[in-house]
C-alpha cells in the first residue's frame, strides 16, 4: 500500500516538505497545567550546544539557509523556523527557562536532515489540548497553553503509556518525541456534517474538511504518495494530494510536472494565469524551490 505522509504547515507545505501530519516539539512539562521551570542537559551529545557570540561569528554557516539536501556543519543544526519563514543553521538558544524572556519556555526541537536537536525559547500561548499548533509559533495565538506541549502538530499533556486514564476522553497516549503525550482521536466517532475523520502518521485523528482526493480511504496508485497538510492557522481543514515521487533513485516526473524532492508538482508562474486546482495556489517557501501549485493553507 502506498505510504501516507503528513505535514503541519510549519514553515511550509514546502519547508516541512508537505508530509502527512508532520513534525513540532516541546519538552515535558508538569501535568498540573502550571508552567514549571526545567533545565535540559545540553551536555547530551544529541543537542547542539549554546555557543558564545565569538563562536557563532567564526562559523560561516551560522544563520545561513539550509535544506534537506544541504545540512549544516557541526555543531550547528538545520532548524525549520516558521517565526522567520525559513530553515537556517543554528545552535541552541537556551539551557533553562530562566534564559528565556517572560512568557517563553526552553524546549527541545527536532531539526532537518536527522541532525542534532536544539533547545529554543518558545512562546507559551492560548491553544487548548487537541488544538493544532506550531512547534516554533510566531506568536501566542499559535502556541499551547501552560502545562501542554506542541508535539507532531497538536497540543497535548504529558501522559503515562501504561495508564490510558492519564488522557481524557477523545485522546490516547502516544510515545513520541520528546516523551509520551496525549493526542486527539476521532476513531469510532461521528464527525460533523461536511467533515471526516483523518489521521496523521503518529495515529492521531481529527474531524476536518478535506480539500483534495480522499487518498486515506482510497489509496493512491502505485508510485504516488498520499500527502496531507494540516494547517494550524486553519485547524478545521486538511489538504490532500496523490503526488508522484521523485528524486535520487526514483523515476523522473511525468510530463507536465516538476520535481521538488520528494514530490512531483504542477509548475506555475506567480504572475501568470491560475493553473492550480481549488484549494491550491502558486507558491514557493524558499527561493531555492520552484514555483508550483501548493496547498493554500
């Protein structure tokens, strides 16, 4: 069966590559719903260190753009950051909450290319449990409330894997980075009229309005991948498409499509006629990408 991927618009249906419900992350916070200070151990070899201003200035790649196929030189990591709408090479920003401004918390984030993890000062916001979120929220409106963390695109509370009661009704405990968290599920439930229950790659599911083919129920043809983009800014909608795969070791794109690895997309001109399907627009997320029809999220 063809793979089903996801992405949480985070910097992009492109910056995140347009995967099926994909990738944010916050450190384990006390379940008392009160923000608690914590001190991540940056001595952990998995994390990029906090560098001095002199060390940063000595690294040519510091805060320069990076991408899936252009990783950063150690000890820097390639971070997708929706706050500045780009992916760039960086070190960790903090070691404890005390090093962050008021209203921010020092949390661990995954990076591109399976590189080093980083710690960043992330806003504590207003999003409730089960609501969509950004891992690097541009403001409090896209960030989770105190006591919750943003993991794989949804706000949730820490939970215990062997104790289902640690999550509320309509949630389940998932073992994902940086630790078990309650994720939403609509499996076995009836969605409001005009919506359907759609799942992400970490088995969460929500009732949404779908734009595009129903490729979770009717799998894509061979050589095509069902990709769905859930947008935190439009939490009740999801964009789906059966994309031919392209890139190293894969066939060239069919006639009329261009490769923006790993997907073949419909090309377009930003100032030309609208050739994109409803729910999509001519867009690119970074200058190195081709102009193509991407979800209008």
